[in-house]
């Protein structure tokens, strides 16, 4: 296996640190350059980052000097992973793409771009097919931008995809989230605001879930020139809760056609497999959806279940009929793994297998 050198943009932040812990044990990718703001560049990583991971900072990374996010300083990299603040991601990611360095981004800036795929790696990796159109439009040989979803979208869209594949189009969905504080980056929400409390507002989050689900569950146009969104109507309510990692969502679903039974849904979720499984990607969860049955009526829970398959699997429980919609359930995703850095890494593994990197 040829090991590819990679860079991390926004390496000092919450998502950047998760990239470092996941890439430290990765057989295909080797961290070569770390980028952050002018506040951090020129410093040793251990002096620039306020390390908040339970795993120790890798020794090699600690001594690396943080660079500015200038593509010229990343020329040895086959890929860059971006955990950049959205205020700056737009310009910086565009510069890397123009320099023919593929960008796997966590920022929101390009998610709605008509030729930029928005990919949750256990859901819609066939959307990579539109990368060629993006390169054609910009006259690029290797550069592209592919984004992953908002962290809470990831937890909802994986079970919805399994249901859509098995039972056909979904007419409408309601989602109520309970989101971890690491989702707000560092220092994020102040302790006086979040301890002993629930904050029933996360700016822009509801709109992201309501729109992103429809692009991710949608299809590519026949000529691969862009994407067709699904007609699914999604209504979201988002809350910040005093949990460190792991976004929990209570979801209710109405199908366009005949409603399946609870048993049929459980079976569809347990048996669901994605393209990353078929391609044999290193980080692909063996079973993308872990299902809890009636014997475990109080699961999933963030503290107990967020690490399922190293954070790459979504956990679903409490599947039961709903008196207004057809069914309801609870899902849990690790917001900085499948909801952020892990999604970028697994997307990159798929892109390598598809010959795009
Ligand atoms: N946290 C999550 O669960 C999550 C999930 C999905 C998506 N996201 C998205 O991922 C991105 C990063 O989120 P985060 O939670 O990791 O944020 P964060 O902890 O605030 O980190 C932001 C990073 O951006 C860098 N940065 C800020 N201004 C910059 C500039 N002018 N030039 C270059 N780098 C700059 C920071 O570097 P310095 O340290 O030098 O300031 C830091 O490395 C955001 O777009 C966020 O919306 C986050």
C-alpha cells in the first residue's frame, strides 16, 4: 500500500484534533503538514493547540511547526482535510482546490454548491461521480472540494437512507436533537450557560438538517452535472445539552407508500451496508447501523454508545409505531467522528479507491 501524505487545515481546533487522533493510527495516510491561523503558525503544535482529546497528543505531531493555510506550503500533500472555521474556509479551500490539491471539508461553505458533493461516507458515496463535472468546469486535473455534512445531519441520514433503500421514498420527517457541546468547537458554549441546563437554540443548525438530508438522500442527475434533491419534507428542532461528545436525535418518519412494520425496519437497519463496505475501506464500520431492541429500552446513550465501531457507526433504538407519523426512533452519532473528521477520512478512503486521489 502506498502511504499518502496529507495536510490538516484548522489542525488546532476541535475537528482538527480529532483528525490528528484518527490519522495517527491510519495505515494509508500520513500527516505531513498542519495548518491554522496566523495566531498559531510558526509555533510548535504542542504550543499552539489546546489539546482536549482523551488520547495523548502524538509525539511526532507535538513537535511539528504549524503552517499558514497557504497551498504552496502543502505541495507534498495528496489531500487536505479541512476543519476550518467557516468564516475563513470559503477562500482558503478554494485556493487549495485551484492548486490541484483535493479538499475534504467539514465547513458549511460549499455544501450547497451545485457541483460539490455533500457526502456522508456510509450513505451516498456515489455522489463522488459529480467531481468530474466540478473539475471540468474549473479546468482542474486533480483538485476538487467534497464536503461532509453537519454533525447532527449525519446521525439522522444514515438510518433514513437504510429505510429509503428498503421501503421507498420518505414523505416527511421530524427531528429533535440533543447535541453535545464539542459540536460548538472550543471554547464553545460557556460552562455557566450549559451546566444544569438545556439551550434550545443552535444558530443555523435546524436549516442545515432540513436541507442537507434532501441533498444527501437525493440522486445525481443522469448526465452527472449535479444533484436532484428528494421531495422529503424535514422539520428540525435543535438543543444543546451538557454532553461532551455524541449527538442524540428523536426522529419520526412518514413514508410515501405503505408503512413497514417495526420488525421490517429493524431488519433493514441491521442488514444495511454501504459502498465503503463493498470497497473494503479501512475505516468503514462493519455494520453501519447498530440496533438496540426492546431488551435495551434505554439505549442508545452518548456515554455508552458513541464509540460504536470507533465512532463510525450510528446507533438506533426505541423503534416503535407513531400515532401521527408511521414510526419513531432514537439515533446517536459521534459528532466529531462520523459527524466530522471521521467522515472526511472515510470519504478520502473511498475517493482513493475510486481513483480520484
Ligand atoms: N465540532 C463539530 O462537531 C463539528 C462537526 C461538523 C462540522 N464542524 C465544522 O468544522 C469546522 C471546525 O469546527 P471546530 O469545532 O473544530 O472549530 P474550532 O475548534 O473553533 O477550530 C477552528 C479552526 O480554524 C482555525 N482558524 C480560525 N481562523 C483561521 C484563519 N483565519 N485562517 C486559518 N485557520 C483559521 C483555527 O486555528 P487557530 O487555533 O489558529 O485559531 C482552528 O484550527 C467548522 O466549520 C464547523 O462548523 C464542526
